C-alpha cells in the first residue's frame, strides 16, 4: 500500500506538471503553485522527498501505532481521488490533439 501511495503521488505531480505546461490547469495548492513557478522538476523532486520520507516514517511506526495502516489506506483513497481530477483535462487534451 505504501508503494501505491508513492506511485499515485508521483503520477499526480507529473500530470500536474504536464497540465500546467500545456496551460490546461492551475495548481490549487498555493505552496505547490509557488514551487511549480520555480520549476516543475523541483516540484516533482520535492514530492518524491516529502512523500517518500513521510511513508518511511509511517511504515516504521505501523506496528507500534494501530491506526497508521488505516491512515495510509485513507491517504491512498484521497490520492486516487486527486489523481482522478486529471481525467477531464486529459480527455480535453486528447480531443484537442486529435483535431
């Protein structure tokens, strides 16, 4: 489950970067918007570091703290929901590309 959260988070930041570069979307998170303004690569790298470190800490404590596994499952559901927000602009981009 930890790997899935990491992969979905990475997919989200890469799709966000693509959508921003193509002009189809805007970043809703003000902190990440500021990072994307500096560099899309910096945003991707920051996501890898923050999500990776958080997941390592959660995994290390998952045996001692009963609710950690439930929290990671909830996090995966939320991250999948965020990833689904990319579907409309991706569909629009596909239609535009076909013209």
